C-alpha cells in the first residue's frame, strides 16, 4: 500500500486552463502539506492543513486553492494556469507530536505539471 | 524565523570516496533534524534523523550528528557508491503540535564509477 499517493503523476496542459491534483494518505496522520519544487530542486512550502484546518498559507497566488475534505485528503486546485506554474508538486504528511510524531515528513512521488 | 543552510552542489565524487555535505541551521525552538534523499524521478524519503543534541542518526552507511553547540548536522559517508547519486536535503522540524518543517536548498551528489 502506498502511504502517500498523488494523482496524476504527469499533467500537461495549456495556459489558462484549470487543473487539480489529488493527494491521499493512509498513515492516519493529522497534518498534510503541499510543496512546489522548481527546476533547481528548491522546495517551497505552499500550504499545510491540520485536521482539515489551514495552518500554513505561504505567499502563493490565489489561483492556487487547497481543499481538505477530510484529514486523509488534501487536494490542490489551480486556476488560470501560467507558464511559471510548471514544476513538480509534492504532497506530504506528518504525525503531530501529541500523537507520537517526531517531525518526519512522508512524501508522495510528485506530480509533474507542464504548462504550454 | 527558522532556516537551514547546506552546501551548494553539485558534489562530484568517484566511487568509494568519502562524502561530507555540510548543513547548519538556525531555530528559535529545539528542533528535530533530518536528512532526506531524492532519487531521480522520485519523491523525498527520510534518510536519517536526530531528535536531540549529540544524537547520531545513521542509515545505509550515512551518518550525521546533532551538534547543538555549532548548530550543525553534517552528512557523512565513508565510501560512496554510484547508487548514492541523488539530491540530499537537510531539514528541521519544530513542533507546536503540528510540525513546521524547514528545508535546505538541496545538494546534488554525482558519483562516477
């Protein structure tokens, strides 16, 4: 069983389109994250949710909207895609310290978005 | 705020060479420290961790020691293999319930036969 799974793995689309990336974790973790990795491998945190509540919202264009229907899922919707949105997007999860977590993040395999 | 600084790459070595990748941090609290590895085309995975000062994390021949006095967590391996070629990320997490992670910029390691 894959612990953190994201779909789709690859996404090629035109500028101006709207797309979504889905993420699910089966680890029972309380916190989930979205990261953007650019071509130089730099990881930038975008959002974090704890038990369906937003706790981190970095400086990200409001074209990006996360949605957490339950604590096992954190989806990312992107409106009006731009060339600069091309990147690999990673979902991750972690367990809270009160429930025995040590701060380790568990990552999905990534979703490579290419905007043409 | 918290930050992690790691040496810029790429680091290029021959097989069986000794590896050091430097990592230093600043943190307001008492963080846990991590090294993650990202193989080509894959997500990040935990390589090793240390949760308190003087702890040594180790895995697959890699080691790092949590040095509070120098705020460092340098990654070392005595003899690298071609299969170790990957990007290595130093990271810290502080907790107020939920963990707030901070990553370094990553260091690419290329090992030649």
